[in-house]
């Protein structure tokens, strides 16, 4: 990913990944299918699908992972974890410098999903739970981006 040239990022005072992550990401349960992930990706703000079982992250699925796969395939088999996860104690600036994708799942040492680190489109900082909530409210009101889409049944947004 090519990041715009910036002299100084804006991390809103955060110094670790855990301080900057979203704490209420949308997740799919282990029964989710590739077809459901495709439905989730109809929203152009969604860049990664997090598939979990009992709080443990099974897979991070990105759009290119779905190429050529049948809708009925289990979503957890479509994605991967390698290169798509980061620890909450990781240095935020170092992580920002090394990011090759806009989304990284934040997991503890046992693989439990803690949150999602979401690089803003500008590349200068990270989305907050408040940013995401405000955008969702705008979409639901029809102010921006047209009507909201209904999420697949197995998608939930809950505090982790």
C-alpha cells in the first residue's frame, strides 16, 4: 500500500496498538460463509472480515481472498492470520511504518480477538470507535453513501 507523504502522523496521543484500536469491530461467527463475507464487502468501508469462535480469531478475510471461491465455503477457510494480526502492546509508530494493509486484527498471545487497528484513508492516523459510530449514523440517516445495507445474519458488532 502506498501511503501519502506525511511529515507527522496524528495518533491522538496513542503510543501502542491497543490504545489506538477499535474496541467494537464487526465480527462474523464461525458458521459464516464466503457468500456472507461478499455481502459484507458490498460496503466499501469494510476492508477485512474477522471470523471468530468463542472470542478466538480464526481468520481475517480480505476481498482478494474470495476470488474463485464458492459462496458456500466456510469463511474461516478463505482468509488467514499470517501478516494480518498484531499484538496490543506493539509500538504504534513502528506498526504504522510497517503496515502494508489498512486493517490489522489485534489479538492477545492466546489468539483472542481484542480489537481492530484501522488505518484512515489519509494514512495519517487510525479510526476510532467514535469515528465508526458517526459514519454508521450518517449512513443510516441517508446523509452520505445512500441507504445502509443489512448485514448478514452472522455479523455482530459487540465490545470485545
